[in-house]
């Protein structure tokens, strides 16, 4: 029996622990806050899974095995925390995100359907779109109910013998030797040390990751006008509208209607900027990005802002990097949640010698 030490109890850390337990190993998770941690990037009412990835066809290929991994999670938990609402990318200009997604779907052989403007507005009656707009749907997609998943996975790993230490801050890590040093000076060593610390990685490994861009993102939960409450609930998730970085998740299972706007993110660190928000200002920014495409746009109301932090560089590709007994998972943007269980299984397969570290790194980067 090997000992797997994991820094961080978000979706990646929990998924690695689950995969370790299912292979007969011992696992310890070190979480700097409570577990589950409401300030972790993994903790939100819902997160999106979909096949649409613009020109990143490698990630499109990963989605089917990701769904298979989620099915194994549902079997363990005894319930399914996903709604198949479908997802759509809306194209407004040549070579934008929707067009790149369509090209990638064709290249990788992903089933899909193209919709003209009229069909789009039937799918999404709350939208008003330019005359030449079109969209592409393909495969399953929709909300993963993230906070419920993280909460139940936390309970599952505890019940199956994982030593999950909450409010246990790690001061430093030695990847070569597989050692995590806690703030009280004590050390915990593992045959494999997985660092999945999200936005806090720059503090743990400043020499290697201290210069990585860390962003604050504010997602806006929205009350739509009464005329469109049901149409939003029954419509597909929106992956993108043109290239303006906007996306939506429908209100299913009481999770609420959520708007995200990628351009709203800014460079910041959680230990410096915290998790507060200015609802009026931030709500106006996010809603303002969607107003050109909404019917009754002035009737939408911002309800709250969900603040999260993550590291992301210009490559927008996951980084899974091995050194000695250590493995670091970073550069996850907000995209890692959907791949968490699959990545956990792949990491433990690599540890078992079924895949090389180099192959795992290339796979995680979507190549």
C-alpha cells in the first residue's frame, strides 16, 4: 500500500484521493480551510460541462471519457449531480469561437447540429441576435452541480478512510522527496505528493509558479424578467456569444441562473483581495456584456456575485508537471472541474506505471 499525499481538497484533490482509495492506497488530503471550502474554485452551485472548446479539439476528445468518469462517480455517490440541458456556442463573426468549435467538431468527428438565427431564437426565446448569427450544439452538456458534488465527495473519501485534514495550511512542499511541510514545522511524506492548490500555488512553489498569472473572477447570479424565467430554465447552456467571453448556466435544481463574462476577470490574489464583491458595480459590468443580446434587457437584476481565483497563462492549457515524487496540477482556468474525476484516475494510472508522466502531461494539455 502506497501513501498518496494531496495538497488541496477541491475537485482535483478529492478525485485523486478517490482514485487512490479505489486502487487500494492510503491517502491524506491537506486543506488550508474548511472541507469543503466555500472559497475554493471548485465550490459553486453549478459548473458547465460541454464538448465546445473552440479550436482546442484535444479537449473536445476528452469530454466523452470525462462523462464516463462522472458516471463512475455517480455510481459511488448513489446519485447523479448533472442535468443534460445541452449547450450552444453562438457565432457572430467569421472565425470566432463558434466557428472554431464547428471546425473542431468536424475535425474530431463530434456529432453536432448547426442552427440558423431563427432556430437559435426558438431554442433561446430570451435572446435577440443579429440577422447573420448562427449556433452549434453537439453532444451532452449542461450544469454539474459543483458544491453538491464537492460536499458529497468530501463525505465519500472520509468514509472510505482518507485522512482529510481541514484548516491545515501547508507552508512549503518538496516535490523531489514528496514532502509537505505544515505551518507548525511538521512534515508529511508520501510515495506521491500531488499539489492541487489552485490559486495558492504561487505561495507554495514561488520559484516555479510565483510568476504565474492569478486571476479573480466574479460570476453573476441573475434574476431574469418574469416572461423569460421558464425559457432560461429550459434552454441550453450558452458556451459563448461571439468572442465576447460570455457564458450562461440555466437554473436547474434551484441552482439559479448564472452569467459569466471572461473579460470581467482581473489579476489579483485571494490572500490580498479577499472574496468580497460590489454587487451593483460588478453586476452592471456582467449584465452589460449581455444586454445587446437580451430581450427586456433592463429587467434583469443581479442577485449576487460568486468570487473565485485561479491561475491561467496565455496557453489556456492545463499543466500537470512531475518532479521526483511530486506532481503539480495548475493553470486550470475555470475549466478543470469537468475533468476532475478523469484526471484523478489518470494520475493514479500514471503512478501505477500504466502511463508515463510525459504522456500524462501532454494529455492534460489537450494534445
